[in-house]
């Protein structure tokens, strides 16, 4: 058995980002940029008013009591044709270009209108309330780096940069192959000892949330010929993901059949709980990640290995690893054995002076119990051979993704 960190590194080192494709700005949210994006214009393109008021020369914006002649008005999107001279001003609105000759905006609440003139009630420093050309950015500025997952903020910035199309990495297609004579799709008739295929649907939801395209294949029975046919049908995927069949039982055929189909096995079995029978290799040119069949094991392994794998395939500069944080145990934990342990746990808000949350591991940690995982807020990571921990001790926790 190999350590978790080594297994993850060996998976990631075998993966390369998908190629680029160009999408429109409305379709770009959540996608990963394939190249850096530069601004196509200055923002703002001209010096503009930051407030509603009156554009004037800085030397005419004081003293209190001075009067200025209003010679026109300029709303946003238009330009004043004339020039502001001594003792003159132009009514201006937020975002409107400054007229020639003006370099200051006097706030409208700081004057009193008197016919075609205004009277200054407060002094204004020269240059106030003006956004200079290129204040935000200038044409050619590389504002969005390659490998960035585009947020709503990024989309707004790209629009302001006058960028209508973006080069992003193609979403990786992940083929999901669930195996087992005992499983059926939700809603289908079940055998007396049958179970529904929860893994496939949970994994598909996770893949979609992490930026991939989930390709859900039909359930494969525990027959080598059926599994070999499923592998053949999935060879054009960017990653084949199996669920179940990777252990050592008489009906666990994934490793054997994949080997017969030409898979180069990288590793099988890792020193972790839950999820020991994890498998990774390359089937011809397609990477294959074999997850355990127990649903909690499959999903914990997906968090630790599939999520960063999708980030690598998407070309994301971030690692895809779950963020960690410290928390105080609310109840003791027994000493750990030689496997890295990931306990499903619940959090309570911080009450102590150190602002650390309180965490309680679930009393039931069986890898078949989806209800415990669904009710958890995080995972407690216990290193191999960790000593017994007492209530109040600080432990490392892994935060769940939003939507996981």
C-alpha cells in the first residue's frame, strides 16, 4: 500500500490538460482560461466624472461664495463640444467625460443654483471627483491569467475589457462505469438483496460541480466480457472512472479485465480508510481511476483524488485539493493504525477565545453509511499511527466543497 499523498501525485503526474476551445462570454463562467487575456481598451477611455455635479477648472472651485456661469450640460455617454473657460462650469453626471478645460468636479450638493449660475457653498480641491483615463486598466494589460476559473467578477471584468470571446480548456469527459450484479438504477425493480446505484449519481453530480462532463454508462454486470465491452465503449473519454470491482473478491474483475485489455497498472491499494482498494493506471491512452464500491469510500476517494485530477485536466492553476482548517475535538478519538484515516464529522461554532470551531466525529464510520456522510460538515484527517486524542485537542479538518 502506498501513502495518500504519493497516490495523488502519481495520478496527477499522469494527466495533462485538455485542449482549448473558444466560448462566448455568457458561457464562460466557471470555465478555466487556456491563455491569459489582455484588455482591448482603456478603462475609463477618457477622464470622466465620478459624481453628479459641475465640471470646472480647479482654480475656480474656491473660495466659498464664488459664482460660476453654467454654460451647458453633459450626460454619461456624450461629450461637451465646447471648452470650459475661467469662471465657467458645465453640469455633469456620473460617468460623463470631462469637458475640455475642466479638471475638477464640484459636487451638486456643495452649490446653490441661481438661475444660469451656481454659488459655491464649500471649497473643492483641484482634481477632485475625477476618474482619469485608464484609472482601472489600460489596453494591453494582462488582467486574467491562464489557468483561472472564471467567476462572476471575472466575467464582469472581461466585459469591461471589451472581450466577447474567451479561450478556455475543454471540459474533460469522465466516463462513469458502475459494476455489480446487485445494483440497479433508482426507481428500477430491485432484487431481494439488491441496492440502488447511488455512487454513479453522486459522482456525476460531483464531476459536474468540479467542471467536468459526466458520461454515465450502463451498469456493468460482474462478467469479464461485459466489463471489457464497457472499457471499449469508454476509450474516447478523458478519464475512465469505475465504481466497485477493484477489491479482491471473486466477482471483482476491474483489475484483471483492465489488465487483459492492455492497462498499464500504476498502483493498486493505498494506506487510507475508507478507500483502501483504489486503483490507477492507463488503459491504452486513457487514464483509469478505479474507486471502491462502498459509497462513502467512493466519495471520500473522489474528494481526495478525482477532484484534483479534474482540476489538472481542466488546466486549473489551483491544485483542487480540499482546504484544511484546525478545530478542537468535542470528544476523544482512539489511536490510529498504519492507515491515514478520514472521519466524517460535524462542526459547531467557535466558543473559545481562540475562535476555533468544535468538531465531533460521527459514532458510526462504516463506509456504507451515506446518511452519516450526508450529515457531515467536514472530514477529520488522522495521520497514520496518530496517538489517542482527547477532547479539546486540535485536529486537522478538510472542508467540503459547496454542493458536495
